[in-house]
C-alpha cells in the first residue's frame, strides 16, 4: 500500500510525493505517526498533530487532510492532503 501526499495552496498543488507503507489496508496500521512522518520528511514539512478525526477518515474514506492549524509550526499552504492507494 502507498500513501500519496499533496501540499495545496489556492487550490493548486505545490508539491507531492508517494511513500510506501508496509500494511495491507488502512485499518491494519496501528500507529499513523511513522508513515505520515516519512511523508512529511519527503515533503520537507513539519509533522502535523494526528487527531482521531484523521484516523477515522483514513479508515472510512482512505483519505484525509491537515489544515495549517494541525501543525505546531507555521506553514505556508492551505492544506496537506493524504490519500491511500
């Protein structure tokens, strides 16, 4: 399984990347901090705060997003979208 991350600003993709995750499905992953941390490292971003809402979105829709308020550091984009495929 892979996760695809896109950094978006003003409805445009600024940067994106794909990271491989060693799991068969989203509900098999117990701790999302490592895959999201790897993705943020590749995108050169700070790691966001992962809430229950984000985990629920992954499990239900295979997709979630993080807004600037989900980051401890200030960021210069509108949202970080993450999709499983």
